[in-house]
């Protein structure tokens, strides 16, 4: 029996523990939230070190990407200093491989024709693989990194502009306290709608669930959400807002999905390798062997009052 634990800076209300079997190996998979308490987070890591086969770093990112460059958040790395014996991953390896492949799969299987759809990507640097795959297929894109990450009311519509800004800003962003750019603890449970026009413009809303949940408006009639880390309460949140379809990129356990950090930790424990030794081939080969594919869940039928669509050439205020 292998044990994987995701220690999250997020709310303990989302804690979960399940048993599952991967490639004939039994796993106990657990998520423990520290409610935004960084001291408590460090204590959990130290107490569990050597008792788990791999840690998932939850509720925060260790690494962000811009092209082939990886940038490391200082604060989260310091918070994981107590993990001396057990390896740890934040899910970025899977985001670069699984989520990129998930977008291709949805297109190949005819589930989504992105060439006819407007996509709001709430944070591209957090999911660079998904963002890049979307950029090559979508009718039109809006990247919300400046809006939802830094509170700057500017929507990025160009992939080339997004990449340039990411390469300029990421060296600065990773030096900031993590809670300045991402909701942690109880903030993950609070919905404060913001930049509604972009949610309404989009046919597809993709990216980090906690950012989507925090800023989503009351009405999302007919929308498709592509995300992860979904609990039963989140399904009700989406149904109440009229979302038509939910797509998650990791497996379902009891009707819910864990984050990419958990699933990447499963792969690390399964292969018995240190995270630094894993390659894209390791990830993709393991995913293929395990038969992982996106979970597509139809929610409420689309309302006749569909989303406020904009032509791909339409310009909204504050864009680059």
C-alpha cells in the first residue's frame, strides 16, 4: 500500500481521503488543508515526512512557466523545507503533459470544436501546457493573468503578447508572497464576481478552479468549464449558475476529482523516481498505461438565454 498526501494551503473543508488502485498497486490518497496557516502547513510537512511515498503541494504553485523557462516561487519552496525524505510535486509536470494532451483528446474525439469557441483562460502561467494547446485551436482567447492574478484590469488576447508579458513579469511575481496572487485558506470559499463581461463573452472557461470559483458571476448559462479539483459542493455551485458541461483532466473518485499535484504524486510513487528524474515520456507513458482521459460531465441543459457572444474581432475595454 502506497500513501500519497496533498498538504494544501487551502481550506480544510475540502479535505478528502480515498483508496484507489493504479497499475495493480493500491494507494491511500489524502488531502489535508492548512486553512491558509503557513506555520501549520510546515508542521504537517515535517510530521508526514518519511511516512508518505510522495507529497502533493496543494493550494499553491512551486513553479510557473513561460515557454521553456521555469520560475520558482520562493515562499512555497521554503514551506516545503521539512520534506527531507519524501519527494514532493506541485502538479506542474502533469499540467505540462496531461492537460496539453487533454485538449488534444477533446478535439480528436469530437467533444469540443474549439475553432468555433471563445475561451477565457483565467491563468495561463499556471497551466502553460493547456494555454498553449488552446491558443492553437480556439476561435478567440482571453488570458486573465493580469486581471485575476494581479488585479490589473487588462485582458490579454494575443498568445505572443501573453508569452512576452509572462517572461517579463514572472521573475518578479515569484518573489511576491503567494497569497498576493492566489486565494488561499478561507478566501477559496468566498465568491466575489469580477470582470463579468469576460465570463459572459466566453463559451469555455478554463484553468484553475479556485480562481474560477472566486470570480465567477451568478449566471454562466450554457458555459463549459475545463478545470480540476472539483468536489460535490462545486458541482452544485456550477449547476446553480447554469453551467452546461464540466470537463476535468484527472480521474474521478467518488464523484470528485483531486488536483494535478495529487495525481503527479501518484505517478512519482508508482515509478519510484525522484521528480527531477521524470521526463515527458515518463508522464505520457504512465498516463497511457493507466488509461487516464478527461472526465466529461453534462450538467443542466443549456438555457435558451445563451452566453453573450462576441465576434472574434470584437474589442473590449482594457486589452492587449
